[in-house]
């Protein structure tokens, strides 16, 4: 089963509308609902949209296509031009100013003088910002939810059987574990949406994600990309996606000639026990992916029930999360 994560970015890069109000008409059953509708329309007009499509296919047959839209911007300011009511529905015509979503830490609304603060505009800015962050979280979660089952790739060499000193059957399975480069590409594309260019080499960011990796088809050494942003909650969510009950395990399945599972167990790969470093979560301000990391080892299964051995026709390894064991 092949799951392809395709992130299609359709961003408007022109700065022509950077400080220009966009006139929109919002509709809803209340004035606030009409305003929210207008804000969403303005965000899509100003910043375009990023569409994340998660497709899962078997033998090229599309069996799932979940799409989330992440609007890359939030409301900076707005002016209501006219409000109309008709048969219990409201229509609000507004001029809306959209701020690039990367500038997360800017003041949500500036006072018009040292004595005036537009509370209504500040609340609209904040609600729009939260809405934008929620959509961004959903998009990133689409990628994170596929760890580890589609983020890591396991391959195996032919298994061997022997007898130990206690007359148990021992099945030894040589394996190799590595990152799935397609996952790294998808993760990179998702992180690009949150990278905040206000932070540079000499301006420390509260949250940092570093991705190192190399396309296995290339002869190049590889690349290292750092994403900086002002969102500790997002950084913690990324770390949580690879630790705790999402920590990686290798599931061993022994199958008979009817493909029925006659034995199943989970093993802890060395990367969890201080072996090859696949990722780094120790620094509170950093998450690091070591995309070129590889682990080689031998898994051992001890079988006391010889009737199981008699039925085994295939050995299967799969990458799963701890909560699947």
C-alpha cells in the first residue's frame, strides 16, 4: 500500500496587494457570521491557498483523497462599508487588509493614536489569526500522522533458523531501517509554510526545525534546511509525533501458506535505545531530522511452540507506532 502525500502550493507571490484593502461581501445568519465569511474570502483572494491532498492507493487505484485548505494569511484590519439584512440573513460589505501569515508576532492591531485602540479590529485580527493557525495545524498533522508507518522504511534479508541452548527455535531476521525520502519531502514542504523570515542567523527563534536529507537518486552529499518560527506549541506537537505512544517499533509477523498470522511480536529498534540518531528532540528549542541515518541489525524471535515453526511460510517486518503493538 502506497500513501502519497502531495502538497500543492498555490501562493500568490506578488506584492502588489501587500498594503491594499480588498473589498469583499460576506454573508451569514448573523452579522458576525457574515464578517467571518468575508474575512475568509479576503484571505483566499490575497494569499491564495495551500492544498494538502493525502492519497492512499493500491495498484494505482485511488481509494482516499482527503483535502484540507490552509489559507496563508490573516486579517490585519477592516472597515465595514455597508450592512444589509434580508429574510433573516445578513450581508456585510467590507474593505479588508490581509497580513502575511509568516509575520505571526507582529502587533495584531495598532492604536490610531496614543489614546485610541480599536478593540473590535483587534478581536477580529485575533480570531482570524487563530482560525489560520487551526488550518495550518490540520495541514501539518496530515504529515505528522503518517509517522512512523510511512516515514520510515524497513527492508530485510532472508531469515535463518537455529536452535539455542534451551532447544528453542530461534528465528534471526537481518534488517535495515532508514527514512522514507518522500516523507522528508512532504515534511519540508509543510514546514516551508511556517518559516518566519524575521528570524535569521543572528536573531534566535523560539522554535527551530532542522531537516537533513539526501535524495537517494542523487550523488550529492545532501542538504540541511533550518526553519525558524515563533510557535512553541507547534514545535512540541512535532516532537510528540515521534515520541511516547508514537515511538517507532518493528512488528514481526510470521505467516502460514494461507497468509494467516501464526505469530506476532514487536521489537524496539536500536535508534530508540541510543543507537543511530534518526532525530533529535533533546533541545527544548529544536527538532532535528537526520534524514541520512540508517540502522542495520538482526531481530531474534524465540519459539517454544514447534507447531508454529511447522506452519511458517513467510516472515514480514513492518514499521508501526508503539500504540499498535
